[in-house]
C-alpha cells in the first residue's frame, strides 16, 4: 500500500516531458537559423560555416544553473578557442535580457535571442512539461558540437553546468 501511495505522489509531483519536435543527433545537418544577438545584430548558423561551433541552449538568463554554465564557458574560452571553437548561447530571453546578462557576468561570446522559439524547435530542445495538469513549454538544456561543415558531431543532453567547458573539451578531444 505504501508503495502505491508513493508511486501516485511521485507521478503527481514529477513533471512529464514531451518533445515538441524531433530531436537532432550526431551526424545530422545542423539547421540554419537567423536571429538577433545581445547587441541586436543579426546572427545565423550559416555565417559560421568553416568554423567549429559550440551551440548551447539554456532555459533562462540570470538563473543559477544558466549563469554557472555561461561562466564555465567564459572562464575557459582560451581553451575552447585553442581547440578551434566559437561559442553561441541560445535562450528564449529577449535581446535586452541577454545584454544585461552578458554585462553582469562579463560573458565573452554571443547570446542569441529566440523569443519565438523557432531555433529551439529546429534543434528539438523545446519540451512540453506537464506539472499537475498545467502544461508549459521550456528549453531543455542541451549543447551541440557542430563541425566546420555544419554537421553535428556531439549532442550533450546531460549538462554539467559548473564544469561545462571541461565536459565539452573532454568530449571534443576524446580525453
């Protein structure tokens, strides 16, 4: 009886997650996109052709995990650059929020605004969550390592926010 009650309580409090679109995987062509960065300047995936790219999706500016993740990348930018990577962060926050987040945390890479969630959908990271019958959509924290030809080499779905740069470098270099 106790296990039945525990199961019922867990199923009520743990949100279920449904993907709003197909998930991308290693070997897939990275979908192109066009959006604005924190400075209101246009950014597109195609403008990075010929460069290795870390394209990371995060839920929200100024939250603890998202700040840890961005600062890990910021603090390890020289190592990421040495491996040939450029970093782009994407969330559904607007340009003004990104600018403030960048300035407050001295972020040294571009933050892409995806307010209409189009990029999230293209990359399969927009998820529907159901918590106690209330449905909402949010970004599933995910990082894509994209090669110079625009193909996805790796997808990181279990992100270590505090050590994300190290996590990326170990995957990228095979160590």
